[in-house]
C-alpha cells in the first residue's frame, strides 16, 4: 500500500496499517534509533495491543519491522521502555552485540511488569522468564503500568519509574535493580497530576552538560523539575505544562542517546484528523521528534523543546527574507506555495501587536502576547521586543514552537490536499526581522 496517500504524514511516523498509540521502547543502539509503538495489528481502533517496531538512522526515515512483542498467556502488551544493557548486567549478551532489554506492562488483571530482551540488535525478542513478572502487581489496580527503565550511572543501578495509582493523589513508585531481574522499591512520589506513562530524564541547563536537573513528566505532559539521586525525586512542587495543544500524549525519550541530546516523541492522540473520514489505511501518528533542554528564564527554569536538526536533510527549497515590512514579506510568501513546510518568523512586537499567518487555509493569529490556533492559546510574550514562531506543517498536522521552543503546541489539522497557499497579514505595519520557509521532501 505504500506511504503516499493524500492524508498520510510525510515526515511523521505512522504505522503502515492500522492503529497506533504510545511510543514505546525508544532507544538508540549501534547506529539505529528504535521506535516501538502500541499497535493494533488487526484494526484501525484501539485493541489487541502489541509492540510494533520501526528503525531509523536519523529519526526521519523509518522502516517498519515485524512486531517485536506479541500477546501471550491471555494478556496483551501495554506500554514501556527499552534500554541497552551496556555492562551486560543481565548476563545474556551474545558476542559484541549489546543486549536490548524491553520492560513492558503485561495487561491482564492484575497487571504486572515483565521484560523481553534481544541479543540481535532488536531483530527478535524473547520473553524473560517466560513473560512472568519482574515487578509483581503492587496492589493498586487498575493502574500499575508503563515502566520507564534506565541505567543510573552514579549509583551503578537500574531505575524503574512506575505509575501505580489513579485515585488522587496519584502515585509513582521508584525501584532499583542491579541485574534487571530483582527490583526493590526505594521511594514513592505522590502528586495529583501524575497519570500514565511517566518519564524521568536528566537535562542540561543553558546548554551546560555539567549543570543539570531532572525532568519528570506524565502522559499529559505535565511536569516538575527536580533532583534525582538514583532513589528519590525531590522538587519544589511547581507543576508546568509541556505542550499546549490537544494532540500530544504519552511522550517518551530515547534511552542511550549517542550525543548527549535528549529527544522525545509523543503520540498525537485525538480524533480531529482526516484519517478515518478519508479512509486512510492507518489511524493516528507520532509527533515530530524534539530535543528537550532547560533554560533559565525570568520565570525560573523552563523546559524548551525544538525539532531535531536532522529535519534539514529534508529541505528541498528555501525562501529566506531578512528585515522587511509586512506587505513585502506577505507578497514574497505568496509566491512560495508549499505542502510540507518548516517556517520560521521573527517579528518586532509589543503587547498591542497583531499578526495573522495563513498556512494552507489554516490561520494562526498573534494577539495579546500569544499565538492562537484552533482554539488553543500558546503564550509568547515579546522578549526584548521580539516574538518568534516556528511551524511544521505535514499532511495532517501543525506543530507550533513559540519563542525558540519555550511554548509548544501539537495539533492535528485537515487541509485541502491541493491548497498550498501561504500568507501573512496585519492591520499594523509589523516589522519582520526574519522569515524563512523550507519546502520539505517526503521521508518515505
Ligand atoms: C496511554 C496508555 C498506557 C497504556 C497504553 C495502552 O495512552 O493508556 O497507560 O499502557 O496506553 O495502549
């Protein structure tokens, strides 16, 4: 069936056929990024959960492989994470290939956490201990799912972060292990906001890899920033929002990145897309991969997200304007129709500035210090008199990155396939600082 249907995303991951939800087991090993995903192999709606599997060398061009983990013993396979067993703590390494371990939720009441492993670079997986529990049910049903595991170097231990409790306050349990088989609870973290698919990562502050804090976020991408010593996560209780849009859910980040970056992908959950109406062979898509960093701002430490630079390899043609007025910028933009777009604009602004950006019939409005799109308000106060926006447009999505990624908003969108028009307007004479538009090639 291929990947060229009129509403099939061209630089975002979709399964070849049928339903997907959460990204699972995101990990880098030996030149390859692995993206596993909650997948219904039989239907375009949720059900029969398995781990689908795709690999890529650049997080853009994906090749879907056979399913990695299939239901067994009457239970389906829910979300989880993968990691490279660098020091062979499990003791099953074959030759020079590091073992890939995948921790997942065995979804049959009462749920428990189990593990699979691969000694052939993810080409085939075996259930550990016949798929029996590595962490047995903790008595919190119907929660207890989506284990995040990673190697914590300073304490030389594996860590598992497990969401267990739905009633408020929700609860996250932290476990330690030395061998991936025996896990011991080491702390609890109780908060109202926590719900499903926890991820915990260490991120640099202001680009300094020696100055770091930890980010803990849940499926809705609420987050707290704190310290983590391998056992306990401590914070000042301030909760933030990592995405303003309606379609970013259950994100996780790649384990074992080769270059110090932290890159996350979310499931674009929702039904405000054209896939079913237009009878696409698949349903749901992943977000574009974004790096995550902390920056010091006037409001304190904040999470910044930004599309991975690998996107540049898809640039086909570029329109680039320096300082200009709005009329001139708008006229130039109209001569540059595009379907797949990576657009960046920087303009002089104060609290009264208003501006409208038109993208293939969709309208993004800047007013009162925020971008407004499809009912969502994305805050973007002028910084030293300047506001910036970067927008990625694919066949079924719009992703907004305001003020260098300080505020991000992820959306499905339905375009007229043949509408390629771009434009700008304002009642005011807004000074454009820069405007850069890249037309993208398909990654398929
Ligand atoms: C989040 C989620 C997870 C669960 C999975 C099942 O979207 O509900 O908590 O593991 O989906 O598909």
